[in-house]
């Protein structure tokens, strides 16, 4: 079907028209919320369908007359970009539906402008994934950064949000500079910046490695890889919830797409040490992200750090895939890449679901810190149960999507002993152990997130009359929750989709082996490993049903209500429950060296004793502030050039004349 | 999906359900003898279960539907876990559905639900218990995974039935990697089943208990189910221990009558295991909660060492 | 014949160079203006000789303009500025006179060996004077740098213009007439503006010392 | 029909005279805008003729119009017209604040028209001598414009501007003399020696040694007017102290004209020397300007001074691009010239309104513009993002081309360029963001700010970023071929 690229461009154009319509209806709140956003959601659904169709179709490209005369915009839809467009569109559909019900009157920028920025953001993400030449890619890449910057600073009256926006755009811009340099190296003196030409270039090892490291730096800055992650926990919580859902769920994935496009598509040769570097960086990011997520007090910062962790796992998967493909072990590389891409899809769904959950909680209670929430399952059942699905998926528990990608990742590690060099074999246990630890800690974080917010007693009075999510918001959340569950229960069908991508990137997919075994997910062969989530879920359900029937038939179902057990101390108050800091205290104690903990203990005889603990980020003190200091000092030195005295200026001019004359006649 | 397969699968689950309370009763009996006390009867656990099932279930007035659903989910998970681990025969139709990693995931699912249920009522003890349970969980789970990985590296597969078959057929030789994995596994099972060095199953002292704190609010049939699930968990862990380190005597695929021989061998092995567990408990004293991470960290390192020796020394 | 006019032009060039040196070493503003006037006269003479030797009629016109402008109008303007603003007589310098003289000599040597390869290429009779013209320009440039009063700085600027005019007439028989007129007009308007400025600076800072003009800088 | 070229020069001259008489009255603002509009229409007609007939001469070859200077003429006329529109409300408010007395207004209006005359003369003339005279006249007119407020700071800025540029331009005169000397030997002395077209035709036979020295002096002379770093000191003071329409026109147009002059000389030098000397000089000074200006920006507290340094940075980038040479880099340089003057003048319009509202140019005291007047706030924010090279806008298009050709021709220079762009982004955006966002105590302006020019310029900048119309693209190609040879 030649549907492909043209249809997608039509949908993107429709999005932009919606945005402009919003601009003209700047303050007509009802029109924007109830007409434009749902229309955007419907368009997103259509886009998802097109991407699904395009996944297996052959690649087609189109050239638009706009852009530079010498380098007009090239757009190309191949299976890699179709897969990522599918992820973007599916999540955008849910988030747009949620946004229809979420935005209320009198908040930050007028709704029309918000609608414009929102739809430009969506359009630029899709076009980044479609771009087929360096100029189009860079333009769409930074338009994405710019539109998301304006969305982050929606209510810019608050200073923290402004600083978060500034830090975000700054690091995004520096990352973009890295990517531009990488394209520059890739074009290897041909001056032609279309991806087709970049693919044809044969770079010698040194320049290929330089391009690879630049790509890792550039896309790492946008994905939130370790040294460049500082903006993520600031920017995502600052944005309104639907936007942070899109940023965390989908925008980070465009960075993963970019990295895959360059390392696999544009650079034919790969070196094994590339895989080790990406693996190391990915794991460090994952461990760092999950430890910080476990000790956070603000619910949206907790989810932001958890995004860093998941991005780390994805990059670890990609690193392993590079390691395998550099040694020519294509089936193993396909397995590792399938694990990474599966995690991309499942993380996109459950993370955006969790952010939408926090959005609903934020609107009901206008409270973000975990210390002031609690017991919301009674007043907001819909949001609670949907967020439970998201939390379980994020914790990587069996019947849900998160577990399948983790299972595939661990399986691919078990095949690693096949790697030729002994040093790499030694790598396997350490890395597998780290991934297991990260997955377990993710479970810990999610229990803290769900337990402190939704369960127990409400820690503030005003929580009692929190209203549940509205109609549109429920539709959005249920759509995302359904997708998470389907990803968990039907891995074989999802992997059939992913095979088109791994087939393009690595040559082979898991397809033939997986499809033969019906309901069971069998990566290599039945003897080695298999996992049937449907049967697994049926087993648990059967156990549940039999127990329930056994009890009700043989015995009885009578229940009585009474006050909870207070162990003889009648004045139990909600404040006695475990607070967020309390729940994170063991992690803070065990991972002390990783964190920069400042404790403020009350001294004896304090009028109001107060205990305050703040956890900082080492990178901020050891990397970002020294860099700012160096720039400041350099500026000081350069500032001496302009000291105000006219005779000094004349001297500069005189010396320049003499200097040029000497140089010219040398 | 042969007939014997289904029969052995059902037999295995029923045996687990029946033998689990017996095993915990046997362990508490051994412990009493070793501590020169007169031991309760072997069938005491069955009587308590029957008593609890008959009583009304008293729920906290604030408890949500999650609180009421959690016992059934945990019981279902533990029953499935016992179904997956090959105790009587290795021809189990359920085993392709879940391999070693899925088993660890199953335990994690049960642990998460029981912790959430504990936090639901919103008293200090529930959240305290949940936090400690998750603390032990996030340290024990990777160690268990590493132990299972060591075994799967030896048998080139992560599906439990294949592991048992390969370990059973090789000639009797000392595997250093399996030895290290065995020590790590004992530490992990002590921690997971709330045995003495980490947590005292019999105590009701709020500040020290972990597992008890989780089920503090439950009563009547919910408490019965959770007690039964705890016994099932102990049974599952010992089954894993036997499967990995003493796999002989498990019935093979095509021999139904071997099934009859496997049952007594299983009971014998469980008896010895239970006695060994009771001996371990009487020897060791309960640790401070913040010594537990170091304790489990040693288990974690031992398991990783086991994998390393397996890969480097090939044994 | 040509050798005589060539010698005459070289003589006037040397006079110009001497006057430039004299202006650097001068302490009193009034004598500065007199030297500037003498420079104007030398320039006019040189232009007349070149015009006579090469028969370029328009050179006479430009000599006339220079005469009116550089010998009568501008010195008169400078005198009026000094009387009206009551400028103090002595000229403060940033670095003492002997060092400026030393630097001046180095500059002359530098501009000579810079201009040497080019001058023998040019076909005009006043070949050697290009080096001297460049020297005059650099010397007056250096004079502007080392003076801290507004008036000496302006005079330095004007003597640089003289140097350039001499280079134009000597090396290339003078620029086309319309360009000469334009340059003269620019110089005249420039001086008028500078005069107006000096009045305003005097009002604002009630002194013509450039050191007051140092507020706009980087912290 | 009347020669369009005569109109393009005649109208501003006439305007200067008329406004010299009636400049102080209220309707003078509208006459000023009308004259600028007239010049724009004449420039449009001239462009139409050049498109249809190709390069044309006038007045026995004294004036010459070719693809390179015709698009600069249109750009100058257009920006002069929009600045005149902007200066109508601006000057009204300044009059009410008492900073502009009637005869200062008269001086301002007449000098404004004279200034646009000198720029158009410099662009259209074919005679290198007249080019120098026009540049000197432009300096004189802008000195008066900068010092129109008669405050201590504006006097100091004007004095430094005059002395430093006067000295700089004098070097250029010496260069022109040497050029004339070299030309006379080849073309002969019958007066055509200084005409650029003659020189261009015969540049192969010019003596390389004289041309090297000539280019050295011309480069340092006109380089002072472009504001390249070692000789840039006058630019921040002059652009910050004058009234905002003057800074907009200075930053937007005068720097372009000076760079145009250097381009004219570079064409001759490349022809004569066949060597890379001119290119090397421009690359060196261009790169130095970009890096130093980026670090200067991070120390600024005054808004207009900061944007003046940003102009130095962009002029450095253009000089680097023309230094690299070759059709693509020159094309990018010309595109950058257009987009920079459009966006920079839009920024100065917004900053002008903002500083009038806050009564000061210190950035700390200007806060939350979006809340008080969204037009000015959004104009400033989008303008700053555009000038920092954020993609949808045209500046990114030209920067992309410059950086990519630099990566091919001078790979060693790219890290410095990108470092400078990064530092400039960090410091400038860090200061503008709090100005635009956040709470505010500023009171709205009495008169409706002229938002139309700001958004016309930003719209054009955005258009050039995404789609360059074919005839405009053809123009740049011809000019680039002509310059890059």
C-alpha cells in the first residue's frame, strides 16, 4: 500500500491545523478542551493504524519542496520509524483523551496556545522519526525541544518551573549540537546530508568511533543518560501531567530511535567496545535512576527518576545487541534488540499511564508531595485501580508488559557466555545481577508509590473530598492500561510486530521460532526457555477461583467490621503511617555513597525540633557547577578586553594593524 | 499433554496442598524437641486452619477491596508456584508456561500484593511490615535469580523440568558452583520464609516481626489462607532446594509407576530438609533488622561467585 | 626637470615627517596647531609641484581645497575652540616623550621596509614618498593613543588625514576629483561635529580630559 | 520612466531636507515613515528591473546594480521602513518622557533619512572612493544619532564611536589609495581606475604585492565598522546608548553594509592573489569574534549591550562563512546576513518597548513581559530563540549550512564555533527567560506598541527557515557565484 508516508504527513498536517485552530480560539475553553483535544486523539488513533500497516510494508520515501533549496525535506517510512510512530501515536491517543478532561480554566497560558504547542509537539515528534536527511532531522528535533520547553513552562509564574525549563532547553540544545557534529562526521566530506548518502559512506574506525560517541552524547542528553540526566527530574514534574506523560513516555523514545537509527542504520560496521560502553552507561543510569526513585518525596520526581531507570535498561539492551552483532551472532543480537524495543513499547504505555494517574491525583488534591497524600483508593477508585495496573507493570511483575521485556533481557544475558573473549564472559554474571537488582528495586519503588498515595489513611483532611477522574480522563487511562495488559499477555503477537524492525536492523528476528509455539514465547527453542503469560495468568486465576469457591462452599463468607488493631495505644493518627521518607529510609541507608545526603537533626533544647533530610545529586556538584564556574571565569578574562579607556581601544586597533601588516608580508 | 502429564500435575498440586502444613508442623516439632520442649502434635497446623476457616473474618472498617482480594491472590500464586516446581515428576504441562525467571516473578507478585494489603489499613505496623518485607524482597530476589541462573548455566536452560532432568542424569560429581549456590540458597530461603536469623515466625512482638506484621490485620478465613500460603511458600522453597541440589528420585516422563515411588522419596527428603531447617534455627539467633542487608548481600555475592566459577572453571 | 620636482616632493615629504615627529614631542597645544598648519602648507606645496610636474589640472583644484581647509579653516576653528573652552596650555601624555620618540623611530623603519618593495613598482615620480606617508599615518595614530586630552587627539586624527592625502597625491597623482571633494567634505563635517562634541563634553564633565569618558565598560 | 536608481537615492535625500525643516512637529514621524515607504517602493522597482534585465549601470558607470547589492538594497529599504514604523510610537513615548526635545526630534528625523541615504549610496556606488566617502558619511550621521540624548553615557559612546571608527576608516582610505595605485598601472589614469567593474574585469593583472597590502588596510578599516573582535570596542557602547530605532538600524543594516564593502574587496583580492590570504584573514578574525563575543554575552546586565555583542557574534559568523568561501558557504553567509538583520531588528523593537515600559535597560528590573503585554513578551522570546539559532527560524538554516561546510573545509574550527554557540545560548537565554516569564510590577504602555513590524520580521525569519522562495534562492545563488568566483 502506498498509504504510508503521505497519509502520515496528512495526519501531521491535520494536527497542525488543530493547533492553529486553537490559536484563533485562544480563550474559548470549552471548544479547545472538548473538540480540539479529542480530535487530536482520534487523529492519533488513525496514525497508529497507518503505522501498524506500514510496519511490514516496504520502505517508501517522499521529498517535500520545503527546507533548504539544496537539501529539501526528505521523509521516509521504514519499519524502524513505523514502530516508533506506532508507540508515539498509541500513547498520544490516550494522553489527548486525558488532556481533553484535564485542562481547566485559569491556569498558566491560555488553553488555545497550550493546544497549539501540544499539537506542534506531537507533530514534530512524528516528523523526527520520519526524517530522512540531517537538516529535516535537526529542524524537527529542536522544534520538538522548543515546543516541549514552552509546554514545560506553562505556568511560568513559579521560579522553579522557569529554572527547570531553562536547564531543559540548555541541555537539549547542547545535545542537538552533539548530534549535528555527529552528522557532520558521518557525511565524510561528501557534503550530501541525506541519510541514503550517509549510509553509503565507509568511515575508517577512528571517525566511526568519534561519530558513535557523539551520537551517544547527543541522544544521551535527550534520553537522560547518566551524566546528562540532571534536567529530567526537574523538567518532567514541572510540566502539566499530560505533557510530562508524553515527554516521559514518548519523547525519551525518540532519543532511543535516533541512537538506533545512527548506530544500526547509518553505520554498517560496529565495534565490540561500543556495546560495552553503552552497556556500562545503561546499567549505571538504571541503578542511579532506581535508587533515586526509591528515595523521592515528590510523586512526579519519583516517576521521572523511574524513567531514567527504564531508559538505562533500554540502553543496556541495545548495548548487548551491539555486542552480539559486532561478533556476528545475529540471532542473539535480535533477541537483545527485541528485549530493548519491547521495553520501549511497554515503558511508553505504563509510564504515561502513571503520569496521568498523578495528574488526576494532582487535580483532585492539588498536592504533589507524597507526605500529604494517602487513602485515595476510597475516594478515587477508578484512578487507583488503573494506576495499580501501571504500578505493577512498572515493577516488572509477571502478567504485565514490563516483565516480558525484563524476561527477554535476562534470557539474552544467559546466552552471553557464547561471546568469544573471556573478559566479556565474566561480564555476564555482574550485569545479570545488576539488572535483577534494578528490577527488584523498581518493585520496591512502585510499592512505595502506590501504597503511600492510594492506600492507608488520608494524611490531610482535604483529601476526604477528592473527586475521581472525569469521563474523558478515564477513557485515556483505561486505553493505556488496556495496552499495558495486552502487552503483558500477548507477547507473541507483539514480537511479530517487532520482528519487522529487528529484521531491518539486524537481519533476523525471533519471528519463525516464536510464531511456531502458539501461546508460548519461545525465543530460541523449547528446551532452553519458554514463557506463556496467558497460561501463567490462567494458573493464578484458577488458584484464586478455586480458593474462593473452596472457602465459600465448605465454610461461610460472613464478615464483621471493627476498628483496626491498635496494640493498646488508642490515639493512632494518620501521621503515624510510614511517610515517603520513611519508606525510602532503608534504601537511603544502603546506597549512602551514591547519594549526597544532608541531614538536619534537631539539637537538644530546640524550641520546635525539626528533622529535615535533603538528598542532592553528586553530578550537580562535581560536574555542572564546575563547568559553570569555568565559563564564568573565562568570561571574566574576556571581559578585560572592554575596560572603557579609549586609548587602550586605540592601542588594540594599532596593534591589529601592525599585526596584520607583519603577517601579510611574512 | 499426555494423560499421565495432567495426572502428575494435579497430583503434584494436591500433594503440595496436603503436605505443606505437615511440613511446617514437622519443622516446629523438630524445633521444640531440639529446644527440650514438648512439641505440639504433627497435625496441629491442620487444626488451626480448620478453626480459622470456621471463624468470622473481622475486617478493619477502612479496609478496601484490595485488602479482601489479596489473600486469594497470594494463595493462588503459591499454589501455582508449587505446581511449577517439579517435585514428583518432571512431566508437567504447566512447566513450559513458566521457567525459573517467571517463578521468581511469581514470588515477587505475591510479595507485592501482601505488602500493599498490609499498607491498606494504614496503621503503623502494617506500613512498617511492608517496608521491611520489600527491603528483604529486593535483596533476596536477585540472589535467588542468580542461584537459578547458575543451575540453568549448567543445564543450558532456564526451564525447571529440564534443569532437574539434566542434574539428575549426570554422574555423582562435586560441582563447586552448585555448592556455593546451595549456601546462598539456604540464606535466601531463611530470609524469604521468615525463619529465625531474619524474622521469628512464632513471635507477635510488633517491633521485631516482619511476616507477622503483614498479616496482623487479617482474621478468619483470610488469615487461614495466608497461613496456608506461607506453608506453601516454605514447601515451594524446599522443593526448589531439592530440585536443584538433590534431584534424584523424581519420576521421569514415560514411567507412571515411578510416580508412586517418587512420593515416599519426596516425603523422606522433606523430612530430612525440615529437620535440617529446625537445627539451623535453633543454632542461630535473630539479627537486628539492619544486619539483614549485609546477611543477604553475602548471599547475593555467593550466588554471583557461583555463576563466575561456573563460567570460568566450567564446573 | 622631473628629477628636480622629484627632489622637491621628497623634500616636502621629509618636512611632513619632521612635523609629525615634532607634533609627538610637543607639550603645548598652541604649537601643536601651528605644526598642523605647517603640515597643511607642506602638503599644498607638494600637491602643486606634482600638479606642475605631471600636468594634472584637477590637482590644482585639490591643492586649493586643501589650502582653504587645512591651512585656514580648521586651524581657525581649533583656535576658536581653545579660546572659548579655555583649554589649559600643556598637553598631558600617557607615556613620556622620549619613549614615544623611540617608538616613533621604530615605526618609521617598519613602514619604510614595508613600503620599499611597492614603491619601486609605482610609475609616479614621487615613488619613495609612499613609505613616508605611511610613517606619518602611523606616527599620528600613535600620537592619538598617547594623548589624554580631547584637542590633541583631534589634531592627531587630522594629521593622519594629512598623511593619507599626501599618500594619495604622491603615489597616484591624487584621487579622482569627485572622491577628493567627498573626502574633503567628510573631514570638514567631521571637524564640525568634533567641535560641537567638545563643547558638550566640556559642559558635561567641565574638563576635556578623556579619562572621564571611561564609564561604559564591563564589570 | 524615471530611473528607479535615481529615486532610491533621491527620496531619502529629499526626506532629509524636508525633515530638516519640519522634523520637530508631530506629523514628522509620519513623514519619516512615508519617505521610508517611498524608498522601499523605489527599491522594489529597481529590483524588478534587475531581475528582468540583469545587472544595470547608471550615470556613466558611476553606479552599478548586480544581484549582490540589489538584495541588500531591498533589505536596507525594508528594515529602514519597518524601523520608521516602530519609531513612531517609540518617539511619542520618548517625547512624553521629556527625553526628546523638539529640535532633537528634528535632528533625529533628518539624520535618520540621511543615514539611509548614505547606506544606499554605499551599496549602489561602483566607485571604491565614493564607497569610502559614503561609509564615512554614515559614521558621521550615526554619531549624531547616537548622541541625540546628550547624556554623559551617550556622549562618551558617541566620542569613542567617532574616534575609533574615524581611525579605522582612515586605514580603509589608505587601502583605497593603494588599490587605486595598483589599478592605475593596469587601467591607465583616465579616471576609470577606481570603478569596481573595471577592477573586476582586470583583477587578474593587478600586482599581487600592492593588492595584499591594500586588502590588509581595507580589511582592518571596514572590519572596524563590521565590529570584528580586536577592533569592536565602539560597537556595544554605540548600540546601547543611542535611541532603540537607531540601534536596530545600526545592528541590522550598517554592519551588513560594512561587510558588503569587505566582500567587494575580497572579490578583487582573490582575483589578484589567486591565494587564500583574504579567506584566511576573514576566517581568523571571524572565529575570534564568534568565540570572544559569546563569552562577552555572559557578563552583560544591560539588554541592548547584550544584543549588541550578539551582533558581533553573528557578524563574526558571517565573516567566517565568507572567509571559508565556495558557493555553499557564501550562499549561507548571504542568507545569514538577511535573516540576522530581520531578527535582530525585531529583537531591538521588542527590547525598545520593554525598556520604555520598565524605564531602564537593566535586565534585572524587566520582569514578566508576557503578563503585561503578550505581544512584546512573545516577540522578545521568539526573537531571542530565533537569533540563538533554534531551528524553525532561518538563522538555523544558515548556521546549519555554515557549520556543515566548515566541517568539510575547516574541520578544526567547528568545535570552537559550537562551543561559542553553546555558551551564547546558555548565557543569553538565561537572561531573557526571566525577563519574559514570571510575575511583574510593570504597568502597561500608554500607547499601543507597534507589534506589527516585530511579527512581520519574525514571520519572514520563520519562512526563510522552512521555505526559501525560488526567485530569492536564485538571487542568492547568482550573488554567491559572483562572490565566490
